[in-house]
């Protein structure tokens, strides 16, 4: 069953026409995995997704990974290392997991291919 914050969420909502409309499900060991389709509306450099859109997808996956563990929080810091661009018209696979919790600080990781 797909995970959703709400139907108008930019990341996972199916009713947000300009959003990512990510399809994310719980995977093994509290990890989440899914995908989104890179639309022309997500374009940055000609023919490729805007880096901020890719960062938003990773942030969304991490947020859903937190919810699977029963945690509700907002991102305070995100760091992204881009390996290669995501072309318009491609599916981007995402996965995320909670690594550890130290007091009120929760550390998650996400990756996209």
C-alpha cells in the first residue's frame, strides 16, 4: 500500500498535478522505496530534472521513512551529492531509511537512481 502524507502533498500526493506524485511503499526493516516520473514541469537544465526537485524527492522519502517508524519531524538539514543528472521522461528510484537517533536528533539517509 502506498505511503502518503496527504493527497495535495508536493512529494507523495496524487492530487498535486505539479508535484512529484511519488509512489513509495514500506520495504524491509523500516526502509521505504519507490519512484517518481520526471516530468517537463520538473526541468532545470535543458532535458534534465532540476536539482532542487531531486533533493525534494529525497527529502520526501526520508520523511516517509520517519513516519513508518512512528516519528514525525521536519527536515532541519539536507545534504545532497549528485552523481549524474536525471533525464526528463525517466523514472527515478528512491529509497530511504532511518540510520540512528541521538536524543532529539534523527539521522536518515536516502538515495536515488
